[in-house]
C-alpha cells in the first residue's frame, strides 16, 4: 500500500513535527500494510494557521466557483473509485464488493450533491426590512471515524467547502490511508492551498488538540458518545459551535401486519452490513409475541447464510469488545440462535454473524451499542409496548418500521424518538438530514441541513 510520510498542510505534503508513526494493519490477516505520521499538537497548530490564513479568500470565492471545485473533486473520486475501494478493503477489512458499492460510491454521490447545492443555495434572503446573510462559520475541525472512512470525510468536508469554510481533518488512526487518498484528490481537484488540511494522528493527541484549538470555530465529530461528551465539553468551554454524530441502538419495529419474512431478512442484512460497524444499524428487532418464534427462526437462517461473506471488525480491541458483549448477553439470559462468543478464525479479527433471542429490554445487549454483527430480537405485547421498548434507550439515531399499510408504519414512526426512520425498507437518501436525538448527537449531516451546520447568520436592517 502507498502511504505518504508527511501531512497535507497548506497545499503540500510536509514532514510532521515529530518522528512517531502509526502502523496501519489489515484486519483480515493482521499484516502491516502501511505507516503514517502521528501528528501532534504542533502539527495541528500549523494546519489550523494555514486554514485560518486561507479562510478569507475561500469565503469570498463565489459559490459557483466553490461548486466547480467540488464538482472537480467528485470527478477525481469517481476516476479513482477502484483505488478507493481497494484501499478501504485493505485497511478496514470490508469485502471488496461492499467497498465498491458503498464505501467508494456513496461519497462520490455526496460530493456531487454538494457541488449542486453550492451552486443553487441562496446565501442571502430578505426578511421584511432586513437582508439576512448566511456566512461561513470559519475554520472547521473535522474528526472522523474508521467505519465509513471516506463517506464520513466527504460528509464533513464537502459541506464545509460549499459553505466557504476551511478545514483541518483528523481521520481515525485505523483508516488513515483512505484520508491520504482523499487529500490527493482534493489537491488534484484544484482546491486552493490551505482550504483543506490533513493531520493524521492519535485521537487523544491530535484529535484533542484540534477540538481544543482556540482558532477552530466549529468542531465536527463522528464517533462514540463518550468521546462526544468530552468534545462537547471542550467546545462549550470555548463557546464554539459543535456538531456531534454519535452512537445508536436503533429499533427495527415489525408490526403484526407486516410481511414478516421480508422485514426479518432486510433487518438481518442491515445489521450484518459492514460487519455490523454502522452507527445507524437496526440492532434491535422488535416482533409481536404471536410471531416471535417464527421471526427468530427466520433471523437465524438469514444470519447463517452470511458466514464468511462479512469481513472482520476493524482491530483486535474491537473484536474483543464485540465478543465480550455476546458473552455478557448470554450470561444475562439471551439465547444465541446463530453465531456466538467464539472467534470463527485464528487469524484476522472476525466475529460470527450472531443473533440473540430471548433478549429483554433491560439487558446490556439491548441498551448499549455493540458495533459488531450482533442482532438482538425482542418481543413486545402490543403497539404501546413496542413504542416503549423502541424509545427505551439513551440513543435516537435511526430505526425502521414495517407494516402492511404504509400509513400504519408512518403513524408509528412519527412517535419514535429518533432522527431517521426507514418505512418498509425505504432506500438511503444522500440528501436527507442525518443525525440523532438524545445522546446520539447534536446537529445534522447531508443535504441542505448539513450545509446549514457550516453557516452562521447576520442580519442587515434597512
């Protein structure tokens, strides 16, 4: 694998201040495939100063020209789609077909959507005797996770650039090669020097320095709720804007009138995609008591078909964490009907596709985010009980509802405390706002709502 031995700052690859490095490991075979610099607070400061220096020029660039650069970025990413997919497969362990269909393709679509939004968005409006200006918030510190490495980068960087902001990106240390490839694409697309900057490094070092830097105006973070709390506290102390996309424990509610086989099969597929490493995965399947046994049987059969078709989880720590949750679930009374707490291979960080039956709402596996290929199946008594269980966690990121009539599913979805709900298998929409209620976060990504996160308002009275 190709890896740069520097950081992308002010339009060029530059050596890091220190000599520390991060090893990049292929989770499928545990082999080292690359090394990148472990940037520190000094590197972050250099990158932020470059972003600050470039801000006035980029903010003054007409939106149509910013749209052209984003369109060029989309085109570069599209031309390098196969390279992107191969890189994500190597450092995340995602099967190549999934990397091609999702990890490479979705970010291209998102980049294209912001090229269109930048060109079409009205950055001024008349309100009575006032002209309201929508101006860039400033320098954005973007901290991204490893589970969808390119998508999460594009979902933060593209709206920031469309808004006229400049960016310093600190990607996850497990998947920095994808971030380096993105920096190459930004450079090739002709984005001016200093508008986008990349500092690879460890979260407690580079990530913390970026979140706490006094010249960063907005911290945009995707990751665990625990880390999000710390970033929110740091941002609050500095009175700076923050956008947090955090954990989830989403409910897949199958109402009695639903097509049970389809709802279960799609639900299992949703959980197993990306080896369960999706914050919005429907990890709790809620089924009426009268159809519960049938649903469990269907879920077990569906999970068994995956076998080696899913990749590993990202690292040894994550593997141990997921297997530990399965063990805890069994200890608390859950019954594994597919998979279980044993690692299926001696090499690689694999977890068997697992379905846990007889899960009750108070169990750990029904309350905490596992972030692996583990589905908990819960029974409910009636619709009110289903709603109580669906809303009965600290999270509220996503969910699904299935019913024989769309109107029935929509009526239930309106009562769910969550940021996004799929109705009878509704398709992903890259223009729809994505973000959470409760401890699943603050703010929204994607589409016009994602653009709005990077803008602040000024009113002129006449």
